[in-house]
């Protein structure tokens, strides 16, 4: 029981760490929530702080999901799928609804990637290339994220993953798409912000 509680608590708290906010305040002395989309995730970090810090935030957010599943794997072994998935879901939930920010967090894309890298690396690789293709062509990160999320359960079925992994894929897809509701509305209205390809800070969106 203690091990279960550890996985639940640590996964959620780890997911709740707002790395985008911490990096923006530590490096730039600003609150990332006051600029751009107001989101604490990697896309807004890239827009506001530039390519390097955007990548840093993405890697840190990916790490939250990966480490949460890794912890569960170390405590329960690689075959206890239900606990591994529970850890991943809680890390994603922590990022989306962080206790440290009054439950107002990000979209959960990067943290979901970290979870899936640990559990379904082939799926992540394919989704990443599709995401990258969509972003390069359309310059809409949100569109790439929505399509990529929708593909996760489909690819889990294709690779004949356990049913519980397919369920995880469905949950992640729902999480990500649900959190992108404002982006979907802007995409349909033709008002969604496109990303630029500059490698330096872009504070004009503030």
C-alpha cells in the first residue's frame, strides 16, 4: 500500500512542477503566464524566451512523464501495467492541473510524450514525425498536437499493444484534445497563432 501511495503522490507532484514558469522567472525574470498564450508549456516558452529555453522546457516537461513511469517500473516491475499507466496519467494530470498553480496548468503534450517514450517508444517516434510534418507545413503547433494525440490509440492498436495501453492512448488523446479546446475554436475561425522560426526570444506576443 505504501508503494502505491508513493507512486500516486510522487507522480502527481512531479507532474505539477511548472518548469515553464520556473525557467521564465529564473532566466528571464518574467512570469510566462503574462505573455503570449499565457500557457506554461514549451510552445509558449519558445515564443516568449526563444528556441533554446523552449527546448529546455520541453525536455523538462517530457522528463516529468518519463520519470514518473520509471519510478513505478522500479517499484513494481515492468509487467504491472496498471501501475505504470496510473503513474503516467497522474503525471499528465499534474501538469494540466498543478497543485502549485491553483490547478491551472498546461496542455499536457510534452508530459504525455515522456510517458509514452517509456511505454510505447515506436508510437512516439511515428507521432513525432507526423507532428513535425504538420507543424513545418502549417506552422500550427496546436494542430500537430491534436492530430498526434488522436493517432496514439490508433497506433497502439496497430502495434498490438495490451488493451490497457490502448486505453491509456485514448485517455491521453482525450486529455490533450480537451485541453486544446480554445485552440480548436481559433483554428476553425482562422485565428490561431502560427509559430515563427526565429531562434531568439520573441516577446512581441506579450
